[in-house]
C-alpha cells in the first residue's frame, strides 16, 4: 500500500494522524523491503496505524491533511497540495517571528548576517496556489513531515550541498500560500526549528504583499507557476557552439558590450604570482559562491604567500536517481594568481566607459591550432576556476555609496589611457591549460547557445 493512498482507504483523517503513520512507515522502510502483497507487510501497516491511533487520539471526520509528499526515485520529491480555501485573500504577507542574531534582509525574501550573503543565509519563496497543485523537487537526501502551528510542513536534507544543505516547505492552505525556504549550512537545527515555528501568513495589500495576487495565479498556466519551484524541466538539451581564436599580446581587444567600441584595450603582459603581498587587499573581490571566500587571509599567509587548499572533484547526476553532485576525489593543490596588465584607452572627445565583463579565463586544449575546452571524465570533474571570473581589479568604477558598480568597469576622460591590473585565481597543476579570454559574442535561446572568444595562453 502506498503511503499517499492512505486518505483514500481510511477517509478524512487529521494531519497529525497522517504524519504519525508516515513516520511509522518510514521506519519500516529502513529494514529489508517486503513485498506489498505479503501478509507480514499488511500486518505491519495495520500495526503502524493502530499504534498511531493510540498516539494521536480519535480520528475526526472533518479534518483533512492538505499536503501529500512522496519519493520520486532516490532523491526526487513529489509534493501535491490539496486546495481547501474557498475565500483566500487576494494578497498575503509572509511574517517571520524569529531570525538568528544580526540576520536581516535588504532585498526582499533573502536574508543573511548584515546582508552580506555569506553567513546564516536564508531564502524564502511564497507561491500562491490554485485548485490542486503539485511540484517536483530534486537532490533531497531525506526528509521528515512535521506539523508547524497546525500546518503541514516538510524539513528536508539536501544531498552534498555545503552551502544550502536544508530546505523546508510549509503549506498555509487557508491563504492559498505555499512557502519554500532554502537554509544555509551555518543555521543550527535549533534556529531552523525557531524559524519554522515563527512563520505566519496574514492578509496583505497590493503595496505590501508576498507571492503575488491570487487572481493572477488563477489566470496563469499551472506549469509555468510551478517551474519556479522545480529544479529541473523536461526541455531538450540546447545545441552549444563555442569557438576560440588565438590573439597575441598587444593586439586590440574587441568589446561585445559596447558595440561602438569607443574605448579599446590591449593585454600587454601576463604573469603568474605565488605572492600577493604587493597587491592592494581592498581591490580583491570575493564572490558569494567561492568556497574559500571571506578575505585574503583565506588565500595567503601573513607574508602574502599563496597557500594550498583542498580541491574536490565531482560526479554529477540528475538529482532524482543520483545526487546532483557527489565528491569522488579530494586533492591538495597550490593556488596561484594569473596577473594581467592591460591598457585601456578612450580615443574620443567625450567621456566613455570600458567594461571588464568580457574578460575571464578558461582551461583550453590547443590541438594544432584547434582550440577547444578541456574535457574531464564524467566521474571526476574538478572544482577549479576553469572559467574564472576576475578576482582582482586595481582600477574599478565605484558608485557614490562607496560600493563597486554592478558591473566591473572603468570610466575614462576624453583622449586618455589607463594601465589596469586584473587577476584570476588559478590552480598550479592546471597552469599549462589556462588562457585569458575575451568574449566576442554570446547568445542563448531554448535550443541553442553560441559563444566566441579571443584567447591568449598563460605562459
């Protein structure tokens, strides 16, 4: 008997009864599987139900459980929501009664310590539901069904994800509002419990709401509504066409972002550094998805010497039958910095801006002049900056509030030039494969992706 069919067999039951039965059945699944038609299995089901009736009390005819959760493969999760609200408000508002110390939000439903997106990270999604909805989630290692303030909830552990290692879902059926949350690894279990118990949904307004208007959801295609909650889709794999052409030091770079190319640039020198003591610490950029990132002390010792780190290699899966990622190899490797000197020139009579966004770094193979990306074994793909973003810029536009501009750029006065240094983190054992690249074209659609680059080998 399938757990999701218990409501059909036994009629309307309290949510607490459903959770207790599912918990008992989950324990049964931990032992050797039994055939569903066996007398032993049916007896175990009956014992689980009898035991839970004694635990939760009398079954009432009016109570129903609105969210049904089932496994799909080993790591997928199907969630079906039974719509029960007939008078849900047009707008709702998510309220958080508890957050860990210093966790705040300045950008909607994303929260972190002092809004720096590195510690105690939490992200919430609020989706309005219509009729009977369902969604599919992936990479779930295990999960537990809970009751949170009389609402059905699920707390799930994510397989092999060090950054956001838990998710939880709570269904506020009377408001037609489904909450999905991504939880950072540094949020403690006690804090997660307090966060979940502190969540409430109330009626909102057009100016102060979460999750959109209910009337819009009723007119929206159901598949597109739930795409935002699902991690995978059934779209065909797009055709990818990537080309590389070699250029030399001092050759003028093309700039795909500024079509009129009022500013030009040349790569004049490429160096490999093992010490960054002479660089300005304030000019480094640390991205939120960098496993090492906090400040320069995570990369270098007190003398500026770059320190080794542990590099993981992964096998990637579909998140349903296999984890999305699984560590297959861990190695200790030395870190280096590819340090690039460029000259940016504005040869016009007006102020103009050069964008650094075209510049990055790839790991490439040169087969008799035929340049192509390095291919790795599907069972051992290293976590390296094979396509690295700029991690150091000594001349970068800064806005009036003192923050780096949304895009890395430099604005030049008429008929002037500037020498700029940019840097990329690199792994020492991959230096023979690194190329500094300049994007000439990038375009993508549902069934195609085109990229073309100029490239200079790191010597």
